[in-house]
């Protein structure tokens, strides 16, 4: 039998095969093997709870007891702590929230600054608005010093978040002075050695700008948003989009987490304009489940859900699907 010679493959053919196989392996690992199930937490806003007609402290205690959630991002609102210039700071509400967190073994990321989660994003006391930019930031740094000094002995607090998506132009906020922003971070670091978290929009801004100031980088993750031109808009990104960006970011920060995962409707009009059941049809249990599965596929190890106040509000108004599903998550 005549011997048949196999075709010779040029060296660059082997190189191309290695690159292709390596890329496929990388993508597989990024979205599967390395994507261990994350720890889930929530962001809890006393401002939003109050807007929904809930008792902010009572609702928080119910969430801790019933959901048994252990990771909580807790915004601190300047408007509630120092409503009057030169007046005595009002700590009672926040003291109670932190005490409840300690009692239930929750780990807190305390979000502090002038821009913290929930609309209108920037929460200034009215007395600050008449001041110059320099005077406002002096007052802000003094306020941050009070907050960190008061709570740095709490075992519940595991990190400080300084501002919330400060470079992302969203909300009723002034332009950012980056020099002052850096001074905020420096002030908090000088007062306590816990990690600093900074946050960015996961979809609509570069992640690199705040890496140099962050120990932890938090990214938001919204699947469906609303604008007046198109109505509801679905982002076309895949879990791999976030995972690859996170791997690049982790060259410069200790960890990348999902600080805000959409788990409630994007409200395109006032909540009062629709009955709770109507709003539920805009964001259902199946949509929440899909978002959680999507987040799991990114491989990021912490995920903070956005909307726990809404689930509780729905549950006491006869629509408890989101609340019941949340019971299975934590």
C-alpha cells in the first residue's frame, strides 16, 4: 500500500490554533468554571422606604429578620443627618439601623458623601445650596469626618463607599470637582483603614477613572432601562462583557463586585399612577430570576440587589411574588 504523506501545517497555523483554543478556554472559564455562585446582598434606602409609605426602621428590621440577608449597602443621607446648619446632628435613625445590623450579623457597606443611592442622587441639606463650591466641600468633609468617626468602631461595617457613581452624569447634581473627590477619599482613609469602594455605571462609562482610588470597584448592572424616545430599552451586553472588563480592572483593584443589580421596575412615571399589580407586570419574578442568573454568569463574587424596599411594599399590598422569590436567594 502506498504511503500517504499528511499535509504539513505551517508554524503560523499552529499559532492560530493556540490563539483560538486559548480564547475559547478563556471565555469558558470566565463564564463557567470561575463563576462560582456569588454572595447576594441588597441596597437599603430609608429615603425610598419612606417614599413608599413604609416605616424606614421597621421595614429594615423585617428585611433582616425575614430575608436573613447578610450583605447590605446602606446609604447615609446628609439631608437626614444635618438638616440644619450648625444644629445638632441627628443620629438616632442611623444608630438604630447599625445596631440592628450588628444584632443580625449583617455586613455593611456604608455609602457616604453628597451623592448616594436613590433619586435625586445628590442629597444636600438646603442650607448647603447657598454656599460656594469651596464652602460646600468644606462642610462635606466635616460631615464625612463626623460619620466615619462615629461609626468606625462598629463591627458591622466592612467597607466605606465614597460617593455613588460620582463621575456619571445622572441625577440632580452639580459638576464634579475631581480634586475635591480625591480629598474625600483621602479624608476617609486617614480616619479608618477599612477598604474604600468606588462605583461606576456598568454600561455607560469607563471603569478605569476611579480604579486608582478604589480598593473595591462596584459596577451597576441594568438589563432594561427607559428613555422618552424608545421607551424600554434592553442592553445588548452579555455576562462575558462584564467578566472581561472585571478581569482587566482586577489588575488594579482588589475586587470588582456588582454594587447595583436591577431587581425592580424602571419607573417611567410616578409610582402612584399605577396599582402595585400593574407595576408588577412591568417587572416580574421571572425577570428578577433572569437578572440573577445573568449576574451569576459574570463570575463576580458579590451582587447587591436593587429594590428590596419595593419587594416588601408589594408584599404588603397583596403581590408577594418578588418577596417570596427573595426568600430563596439569601
